[in-house]
């Protein structure tokens, strides 16, 4: 016989409970009692039935999905897994969903899956991709026999006839529908640009439309399938969901990159309007023409300016400029030289007049004479330089007179204002006025 430790018993019991498939995915209904929220944010409550009760705990991470405050006396349906809290030996339900009674099993299953996928990040806005502006190929996953595919093709032909449509037929209702939808999405993803080599890149599908027409909620339930949701999430190509009518909402809508109210609206979302494109092209053509004309004028002005700069800076222009400068300098030099010559001529003439006024010849022309000693050629300037009988040469203005001294007078200073002829007679020689 083996004796077990309490901890071993509790651990063994917990493992048994958690391995049971029923207790691991359990739906239970009852009346809420003893509601208590801990300081850590976890919610503790009890579900009471007709003859028994079940302790429940809902962790803070799951509480954000609870839309109404739990209060004692409420009749609810809870989902979770049963386990054993070993420290207290307490059998309890770890709830992840609590909803009021009467909502229906389909809704409860939908809400449970929605919350679980949301916690995994499948609905996160930051992972949703933008649709291509000008798709070349559009994939459509839908029933080939319904009106949906014709509505999509009609809208695309009207708005964007350049696009190619690739259809992946699949059932959109019934038990086989989830499996076929997943397979259709996978086939279309074989043409994702990221999975094609360069040679096949033009065959890439740019966007996928997952579509179905309106129907009852149970008919649209295939789009609440977890496999479909994960196939949309795994798609390498952006997915647009167009399921049912505007008021219908499915898990597929939440996972898709874009939700369209109807299949026709989805076709409009993935295709640009060709009329708008034509108007845009015309506007850009006009802008390009204006920009080209403006740029051409600007470049012409720059070329003309550059040409003028080249002409101005060319060797011929430089030589012509220097030639003009040399010509100007030569002309200025000639003018300066001519002016200098004229000034020098005027100065020379003045000097000539001064020399002429001071010249002995001029003095002689006024009636004066110069006496020389013929033997020595010395100029006789005083009476005591000669004696009576000495010869004299008298230089006149015109010609020379040979004379002889007959006598001399006293050395009295002659009056400079006296008549020169009289002075000459007083000095013992004749002075002739011419």
C-alpha cells in the first residue's frame, strides 16, 4: 500500500480534470451568487443550480470582454475549463466567457471564438493592409453558380475593364463550405507576388474578394469558422470580405483587411473608376504640358544667358575688349603727347622771346655796339683798357667797324639814361644807331 502526500493527490486530480475533453471545453448555466472582485482585478463568483453550485474565477484579461456587470441573481451561461486550485483543494471553473441566458448556442459559439481570436491579434488594426490602387489581377473566392460573381464582374467591367479576374470556385454554405473556402484562398495565394519568381511576377494576384450574397444567419455561419478566419489571416494577399448584407457581421469580416457591405461594393473598393482616371490623366497631361513649357522657357533663358556669358568671356571678346582698351589708351597717349608738345612749344617760344630780349644782338639792334681789342679779341668795357692809337673793332648790329683810339675820357660812371651816342662820344669812340 502506498501512502500519498496531499500535494500529490491534488496534482494528480488536477491533471485528470484538465485532460478531460468535456471539462476542458465546458459550457454551464446557472444563477450568479457571491460576486467578488479582488484587488488584482480578478473576478470570483459562484454559479448555483437547483441542487449544487460551482465556484468560478474570471481573470482580469478575460474581464475586458464582459459587456455587463455581473450581479447576484443573474441567470448566465459561462464557458471555460474546470480545474483544481491545489492550494485550497477547490474544484472551480476558470471562465473566459459569461453571457446572459437565452442568447442561443450559435451566438455563444460566435462570441467565444471572436474573443479568442481577438486576444490572439487576428483583428488588430495595425496588421490590416491597404488595398492596391491599380490592381492588375483580382482574385474572387465565391460560388460559381450564384449571382455574386456576375455582380462583381459587371461592376469591374464598368469601372475598370483593364483588370483581369481570377475566380476560385467554392461552396459558400453547407458542411463542406469552410473546407472549400480555405482551399480557394490557398489556391489564390499561390499567385501572391511574394511567392512568384521574377519571370512570373506579372501573373501575381493583387487583391482577393471573399464574397457571398445575403442569407439567413445559419447560412452565413460558415464564415464564422475558425479555419476560414485563420486562412484569411494567413493570406499573403490583402482580402476584402463581402458577405451577406450590410447588417450581417461574421468572423471573416473582422479578420479581413477590408469589409465591404455587399459584393458590388467590394468590387468598387478594389477598382479605380476609369472615368476618374481619364480625368486625372487629362489633368496630369495639362500639368505636364505647362511644366514642360515653363521648364523649356527657363532653360532657354539659361542657355541665352550662358551664350552671352560665353561670348563675353570668349578669347575673341577678350581680344576685342583689349584692342579697344589699347586703342583708347593710344588715343589718350597721343592726346597727352600732343598736349605736352604744345605746352613745350609754348614754353620754348616764351624762352626764345626771353633769350631774344636778353640777346646782345637785340641790344645791338637797339643802337648799341661792342668794342673788342683786335689783338686779343677781348671785349673792351672800360677806357683804361686802351690807349690812344690802339686799334679797336667795333661790333655793330650789322657789320664791324675798324677804328683807332684817339683819346680816352675819365672813368666817371655814365648815366644809364643818357643818350647812347653821347655816351659813346664821351668814351672816345663813336656809337652808331642803326
